[in-house]
């Protein structure tokens, strides 16, 4: 069963802006799909349509065989934004616990899961810290831990590393791939960065300038698991060039 | 469609007015019917009929005199004059204090607590002393209503000072550095950069200060023995409250309306000034 | 230690400078019957301490009662307005209008409703003054939540009530405390001014008014000092509660 199926999705905002037009997309289980495109092409909007945070004007969005709304109510996905959106008044542990509290898990189970998650994102020992005591990269790791804490099969990520410096970003990319492999989840990932998209994904979806349509879908046939050395591989550069050319054709300035 | 939105707003405004009117009259009916004494006894004096209050506006306040509305409008004009001057004094004074505090962190830390503490002293308590003081030292040159303006300024300077300081400090430090690299002295930086940056904060303060100027003027008028303003009217009608409660209530309504007029004046002034210099919007 | 010194030194220096200026320049210039010297005020404070202290507490109790009622209603109203946004636009103009009514206009009405000598009338005045600032600040806090924080909760299919409890209210806390601090000062002023229109002789406002009428200015100022100090102490108390409640705040205690 496909995880995500979008058919003819369009989105027009009040005021007339046509953000998305005629989007058809399928995402199979365990895929890592990146959405890349120029600013304003609607990739974040598309992510939110999948997550039922914005209703489409036309077309259907199906997640795990259900309507997007049903999937949201069943908590089938976890979401990570560009800002970590951690709650200042909660410690790291309590931030990760938040969705579990809403799911009415009992205390012991919550504590166990938080410990697991902190290990997963390699932040063991930071349970009692508050968000402002952590660096940007660490905050994003907490956000990822929180998104995964209730083991959703689908992970939606909206430029999660966009606000971080290059070195931290590369490190977190490797972390994310490791977590993806360990949890066996499906990821839909919005990004601005071509190398990031190519490094992380099994497929890159290139979107055109507004109104957003799918310009091209590129399979990334680099071997798994991806080591960071692969960034220096010739094939990597070929794929980056392919993506760049697809972006230009779709309406980005060179 | 702007026309429809305005119509909707007027509609809700009137609807709420109707609900409040109904609530007042409803409670009044309940209270007098069941002789309620909690939270207070309900009768003609404590809760006059709302339509009687409106009626009272169009009747003479004293036998064969002009209508209450006429009296109150004149009183409002008088109080508005005092409040306008008080507002100006408080605004200029408050801004000046903020400029002084801007120059030194030491001064800021030392003086702000007293600025805040000054508002813990009730205006009504010091009004008589200030009036007597001003009249004895400046009796020849200052008229009574100008003294009231000075007292009104006491209430208005506070929000202006606090907000002006924050606004002046809100100028982008990099922009300040840029000015310094042009060897601009501190007054030019103030005039060209910090003052414009403080505008949004200032207007926020003005919205609070404008009705406060009215309140300050009204409160201070009795201490200056002024009969012509709303304060005088309130003291006057307070004496007759048990006989004619609706006159005091009508005065309250007019006072509130005057406060709102001042508030709206600030809102419109803000629109006019900010529109002229769009780069100054936050 | 130096931190404490750095925080308090400017205030103390200004205090000392101010007192000296007052004692040796301002008071002599205006004359004894306009402005007593600080020395005279301190003397009067000492002489009448017992009366002033009790009057201060009497008035403070009225202020506290009014504070509790006014702030409580203000917060409840803000919660309602944040929940039902349409009400907010409809009712705001009326709240602004009610706030524009000067205290000396509704004080007599409160006295009429609750009784001149009854402390409840002064509490009512204090409550009215506290209501609006608390309402405005709480509303601002409740609506200042970032959209992503709400989106996150929606992604967890959280109900409106849960969003309120877990996100809006904690976000609003700093704003609520700002409103409460403003209200502390206003409640004290409300109680005192209310007493000006008639009240028990035990009340501070009555003391001030009487001493002004009798031209005992040092006593009037001594009473004002007591009133002001209590207002400031009340303000500081709420500040302490704020620090305590929001110990997670950036400027608060570090782990």
C-alpha cells in the first residue's frame, strides 16, 4: 500500500494566489523523497496538504490508504519544521513526551520511550535541559526525536536543517539517514539545497516556480547506506547537475 | 468589499449595544422584582433606566437652563483643551526624559524605578498641593486650567517615557554603527535614526496616554476649583446623585466618549503620519 | 556580589542625590507650606507611625480584594475572548470605552451601590481599574502564539482545549504577569482615591485628605510615602511570584 498518494492536487489561497497546480505524486513505503524547488513554488504548502494542515482546493490526498484528515487524526505522521518549535517551558524530555501525553501513554512507558529517543538522536544526558540551553542543531535533534517518539510510519520534514550552518547540516544529514534506516520509516523532505536532496533521497521531486507543478522526478541510484564520502563521487555530481538543470528548466534563475 | 465589512462591524456594534442594554434592564427588572440586595440593592437610584439617562441629556439640568447635553458638551470642550495641553506636555516631557535616559545606562537604571514609583502616588492626593504650589510661584502667568494641564501631564508622561525609551533603543545597532562610521554625532543619530525607529512605540504609548490625559484633567479640576469642565460637572452632579442619578451617569457616558474621541484622534494621526513615511513602519 | 551592587547602585545614588536636592534646594525654594523637607516627613512618619501603618493595611486589604476580583475577571474575559474571536472585535470598543471613564466619575456610583463606609465599594473601584490592563495583556499573550506551535499540536490531532492548556496559556504567562504588575499599582490607587469620596477614618486616603485640609503637609506626605511604599511592595511581590512561576524563563534561574 502506498504511503502517500496525491491526485490532481491544487491549492488556491484566498486572495487569488495559485500555489499548487495539478500535483500527482505517489510515495512508496521506506522511500526518502525530497521536494525541491524555487522559493514560493509551494513545496511547503504541499507538505502541509499531505499533513492535513491545509486543505487542497482540488484533488485528493491519501495517506496510508485513508484521507489525509483521517491520517492526521490517527496520528500517522510526525512533522518537523524549520524552526524546532520546542516549548520553552518544558525540558527536553518533556518536549519529546508531548505527543505521548496527548496519546495518553502511561508515565513509565513515556519515560522509556523518551530515553530510547534521546539515544537515537544521541542526546542522552540532556533530558533536564531547557531548549534555550541547546544549540540550533541540538534543538532540531530534539524536534526529530519528538516527531518519531510515537513511531509514525511517515515523517514530514519542512527544511528542518535550513537554519543551520553547513557543517552541522552535513552531520545531521548523516544522522537522519541512520535514523531512517533504523526505524524503517518513510520520509517526505522539503529542502532548498540540491546536494542535500541528492545525498539524502531515493527520489528527488523537482517543482517548478509558482504555480507549483512537478517539473521532473529524478531517481537517485546512489548506493545505500550513504557514506559522507559519496559527496565526492562523480555520480553524485552528475545527479546534482541533473537536478540543477531540471530546476532551471522549471523556472529558477541560473 | 470594504462596504460590507464596515456594515458588518456597525451591525455587531449595535447588536452588542442591544445585548448590554438588555442585560442592564433585565438585571434591573430582576432586582426590583425580587428585591435583590446582592451585590447591591437595585432601585431607581442605583440603576436608573437607560432611556432615562438619554432623556436627561435633552432636558435642562437646572430650571429654565440649557439642556444637559449642551452643558456637557461645553464642559467637554473645556476639559479637552486642558487634556490636549496636558497630553502635549506629557508627551514632550516624556520623550525628553527618555532621550536623557538613553545616554547612560547608569541613569536609566537609576531613574526608571522612580519613574515607575511616581505612578504609585495618586494624582488626587498631590493635586491640591501642586495647584497651590504653581499658583503661589506662577500665579500671575498661569491660569487655573493650565495648572490642570500640568497635572494631566503627570499621568501621560509615564507611558510615553517607558515606550519612548524602548523605541529609541530599538534602532538596529548595525544601523547605528553605520551612522557612527559616517562620523555622525549623537544628535544626528537621534534625529535621523532613533527617533523614527521609536515612532511605532510612541504611538502605542499615545493611545494609552490620550484617554489618560482626559482622566487626569477631570480628576484635577476640582482641586483647582474649576467649574467649567467635566470634573466640575461630576462634582456638581455627585451632590444631586440621590435625586437625579441619571445626570451623573450621563456625565460618565460623555466623559467616556471624550476619552474615546482622543483615542481615535491618535489612531487617525498615526495613520496619517505613518502613511507619509512608509519606511518607518515596523 | 558585584552583580547586586551593579543593579542597586544607580538607584541608590539617584535616591541620595534626589533627597539632597529636595532637602536643601527644592523645599526651601517652595517654602514649608508647599513642600516639607524629607526630614520633616520622616519625623511625621515616626510620630504617626501606628496610625499610618494600620491605615495602610486597611487600604491594602481593599486593594488586594479589588486586585483579586479585577484580575480574575480580566483573565476570564481574556480567555473567553481568545476562545471566541468574533466576540473580541465586538466587545473591545466597549471595554476601551469603559476604561476611559475617569475614576472620579464612577467612584461615587460604587459608593452609592455598596455603601460609603463599606470597604466593598473601594474594592469595586480597584477591581474596575485592574480589569482592563489585565484583559489587554492576557489577550495579547494568548494570541501571540506562533502559528507553527499551533500547527504542531494540530499534527498531533490535539483538541482545542488541549491546545489552550498546553500552548496558549504557558505562552501567555509572561504577558499575564505584566498585566498583573500594572494592576498592583492601579488597585492601590483605586482604593485610595475611592476613599477620597468618603470612607472610614481608618483608611489611608481619608488620612491624606484630612491632613491636606488641615494643612499638615508633613503628615500628608508621610501618608503618601506609606501608600506609595505599599504599592511598590505589592508590585515587587508579584515580581517575585513571577520569577518563581516562570523559573524556566531565560532570565531566571539557570540549571
